[in-house]
C-alpha cells in the first residue's frame, strides 16, 4: 500500500483508533453480537468457550465459529456421503442449505438423528431412511421466495442502442429477462427464526447466481450490477449494494455469501466499484454518503491483521500490500466431505489445519480452485493460498482507494480524499516493485517466504512466473491503462501468452482438472481485461479487446442455443462449449455471465451485417 523507510503508512493513520478485526475478542464479538440480537444468550456463553478453545489451537490464525445448525447439518451431509452410492451422492451443499421446519427444535432433531444412526450399528443409514428423515425435519429452498423486480421491463428504454442486429438484439432481451428468474426476497421465516436457517437475513431483494448457488455472492454482484444497469434496473442494483453494506455493518466485512457458514471469509472486495458504477449512471449522492463509512470499515479489514503483508525492497522501503486469509481451519461446511477426503493423506494435525485454512482462503479469492494457489501444481495438497500476495486482490484495493478518494471529493472531504489518493499512489508504487516483471510484461503474484506476520525482503525468485489471466488484471484500472507505453508492453505479452483462445481468455495454461484453470474462461476476467484494453488510448489494444469480447459473446450465444442456458463458465479452448472441472457439476443461470454479456453488448454493440453465428 504505502512505500516508506520503516515508517507507518499515512493511510494507516485513518484507523489508529480502531482495533484490528483479527483480534480474537473482536471476532467473537461479531458473532456474539449477532447471537445476542437473536436472543441466543446461552449459546453465546457456549460459543465463547468454544471460540477460546479454537484460538488456543496452534495454527495460530483466527477462527470465526459457525452456528449449531450448520454444525449439525455437516453431520447429515457426512452421513449422506456414506449412504448414497458414489455416482448418486447429492451435492453436499444441498444439506448445508436446509432449513429446520418450524414444528421442530434442533435438539429434538439431533436426538432423532442419533437414534437413526444407532439403529444402523455403525453402518451407513439406508438411503430411504435418510431421505425420510430429511423430509420430515427440514425444508429445502423455502428460505427464499421469488420476487418480481419492480424496475424490470422487458424492453427497457434505449436498451443497447448500438446492437443493430435483430437476432442479437432478441437474444439480449432474453438474457435481460433472466433477471426475473434470479430475483428473490428473503422469507419472513429467516428474519423471525434465524436459528432455523443457514441463509442470512437481508433487507432488500437479491439476485442469486443460479442453480446450486441460492444466496447472494459478494464479488458476483459487481458484474450482476453491470448487467442490471444496461437495463435501467437502478433500484435493484442499489438494493444489492444495500444488502452488502448491511453485511459489512454487521460483520466488519462483506461475506463470501449470505449464509451462516460464510461468516469466516470474504471475497474479492468490489463494493466500492459497485457504488462507483451506480453513481456514474444515477448521480445518487445519498448512496455515496451512506457508502463511505461502510467502505472505510471494509478497507480496514483488508489492510490490517492477517490480511496485511509488508514486502521490503532492496532500498529498505516497505511496501504494504494485502493477501487473502480465511478465518477458518476446518473443512468448509458446504464441502465438508470433499475437504476431509482431500486432507485424508495428511496425518499431522497442524498441517491439516493449515491445509483447511488454505482451502477456505482459496474460496475467499473467488477462484477456487486453481494451480495458482499451489506450491507444486497440480498437487492439490500443496495448496498454500495464504502464502500468496495476489496481483488481482491488490488491484481491487487500489481501485477501492481511488473510489473512496473520488467519493470523499464528491462529499466535500478534501483531506480524506487526499489521504486515499496518497494511499493509491503508494500501492501503485508497490505494484512496480513487487509485482511487475519487465521481461514478462506482466504483473506476477508473489510467494511469501514466511508466514507473512513480519516484513520480508523482496526476492525476484518469489514471483510466480506461471501465466494466468490474473497477471493482466491491473490493466482494468486507469492507473495502468492510461500509460500508453505500459499498455504496449502488456498487449504484446498478452498476445504471446497463449491465453487468447477461440472463445475468450483462458484462466491459465495448466490443465489440472480444477475449474479456475485451462480450458476454462470466466466472465469476470474477460470483462476486466477487455474493459481495461478498451479504455486505453492504444488502437491495437482496443481492437484486441473488441475481438475477445466478440469471441466470448458468440460462444455464449452458441452454448445458450444448444443448451438453453447461460453457464457459469465456458470452455474457451473450444468454441460453443461450456466449462467443467472442479468439485461440482456445471452450473447455469447465471448472474455474472448474464451481466458481462450485456455489458459487452453495450460497450461494443453489434452491427446489423455482422453474424453472431459461428
């Protein structure tokens, strides 16, 4: 963040009176506050003891405890994994998303489950008995109710005026209409009986990604909002921001998603970018004023405690940057059985805790999973996400600094604005020193040599020289795409990288079987790189941007016509193929994919004489 000679960053003075969100009492306070508001007083005391015990364990990192319902549903998930034939095992997330029926108390259900298991004499519970148990005590999918967005119209005023091709225009309307199928409200039951649900209460209607993802996700929402804005759905877009701000106000950070089992981690910090995009269109100063204190709280979270790292250059200057670091050292509840299997070959308790933390931290990156996080790819057990200082996370935070400075200027706080401008300049200098590789013409992730708690000296060999789409993420923002000489180097590197494929930009060049690797391409990375190149002043960069966008749109259209759905990711190595790999089946819907299609069509249009067919 800030470069200095063993001095405190000037931006850190913004938070001198604030304690780190990683101090154990504050983590417990977040959760305790929630429990007290929901009148779980006895549970408050029990979890206090549990929390203290967890902090005493050994991998020394923070742990935010989950709820009793989540803990119990992990047992049900585990039993289902034992009971079903492997080829028919349900998605483990199905079980962790169940809601307790109103007629039952958790203690009663736990007793019934214990009886069910004891009757099986350590053998797996028969599938029919397990299904009967789940049906009797739980509801699935009733914590969200469909909601018609009040600002949705099928053919918005001045919708995508530059799309002149009738076939493309009709498809764009179909993509736009998908917002209706993805819009929900949190049910009254979640607000009235939060302990019966893993879904968290939110004040405004939500847009979910789709399929198995039946809750709000943090960084997905940025590209959802980009799409909503093309259809003039300003109220819905502001509602998504209001929901995320409510999470920051409650927990101190925007959660990975709006579920109780996601309280232990965040996701790429794009809240300021969401506010910025909405303001650019609506000029809503009230939204900006409400957002600033929330963004300051989130900014502190990412620039303190375990998230903060310091890299010292050869001249003795300290560069403060940030990393991902989940507050969890156990299997992720939503993938409990998968994580246990992945860790089955690790016998040392401390190593296993670190492995689980690095898995959860990879989920915090939003790019779960990828060889990018592995010391010895593609060996999954060498995942070490907490040891990576990521290029793209620090791009998001540099953007946040610029956004906050911009918003403070709007609101008349010139001193505050100047402080954040200085912070952005310091982080940009860190990009030049820590991440930039002149020979590669890319920004490279940096591997920490130690646990990151103390400053460490920069070493050239610690840069990860493998090629990832994220190496080009900085071009997204004006700090970098306004430098024509730099853009020329980046364009040349991108053209020679091997990442530009028939249907878009590859996530990596390694075919590991993980979903954030070859041959997949993802909407967020397409949009960031394409938008950055398009906003530069370089003609060649603009041409490449348009070419990539058209490849992505054409392939998305082809997949839509053959499968009837918009997919979460594409196999960009082949035209007209949706993506695969990872720990779950390919998903459809799909929030951010819809948003990027619409954003690209708004940015580049589609001439009447240009076919969208292959």
